[in-house]
């Protein structure tokens, strides 16, 4: 059982905890999973003429450090789009670079690459102190990758879509990052400080979750998981 003050949820026969910061903790593996950090997104846009405050990487890494401390995780798996582009690691300012180096030394760290950073190389994330690179991993029978793979028969954890739950409650529009879960697939919310989101009920997300009998959006709410049906098989 999870003995943390986080929202516990079951997936593929395993118990996880979904944190308010949009990280997924896997107690049995002492592992923290985060998707879509998009580090150095602001500096990418600045290079193309759209000036944004250049502190998104600091904020993202601060929240990640807090999630590691709160969960006691000894391993971190990032599910792709770690940097907003393949040159992002070279643009980290010294403070953020130091934060990242300290984190990757403190825990076992694996960067799973995504479509934004598929050209990352070992020298860009450091040597042994900077973590390892992988296109995908299998841990305890679960596949960890950036984007859900069509036809995958094993349980799968992924990111890529930045799902957000969109609701209207008492004439108010509510949008919150969420995970999307079926019996055998789960898409994590984006973790990065400067990431947008896609409606969790968008046809592209529902298609990526197939085959499924039921698809739900799940969000942590006061230490519990709130579940919102998105799709049911006819």
C-alpha cells in the first residue's frame, strides 16, 4: 500500500500515486515518472523572436526536486520531450544546469527521448552523472515510452499529448492537467512549467488509447483520485 499523502490509483495490477505536481510515483520500483518537461522552451521561443521570461527550466526543476523529496524516489524516468528541442541542453543557464546536474547525481535517472528531443546524445545530458538515454524501456512488465504505440499489447505508460480535463461546473469553465487511463494504457499529464494542454476527450487522445473498454480522465483531489469518464465501448 502507498503510505503517502498523495492520490493512490491502480493501473495494470500495480499501485501508483499521482501527485498534485503531475508526477506519477511507483512505490514498488521507488520510481518517479514525469512526462514532457520541455526544458528551455522559453529560450527556444526567444531565439525565434517571442520573448518569454527565461525561468521555465528553473521552475520545472524546482518542482521536480520537490517531488523527489516528497516521495523519496530513488529513480526517475522522464517520458520524452525532456527539452523543447535537441539543442536545449546546451542553452541551460548555469543555475538551472547546476540544479539538473545535482538531481541526476542524486538518483538513478533515465531520459526517454521524444519527438522534440529525439536527437539528444549522451554528451548533451552529461556522462554517468547526467543520466542515461533510452528510446523506451520495459520495467516490471510495463512499457515506458514517449508516445502511445498502436497495437501495443503490454501495459504502457506514455506522455506526448499533455492531456487536460475540461469541465463546466456551475457556469464556470475548469481546465486541469490530468492523466488518461484505460485498462492497459495511461498517458501522463505534462510536467513542464511552460506546457499547454489538449482536451483529454480529444479524438486524437481517445484514438491513441485504443484498444480499450473504458477511458477515464483521472486527477488528484484532496488526497484521492477523481475519475471522469471520457469514453465507453458500445
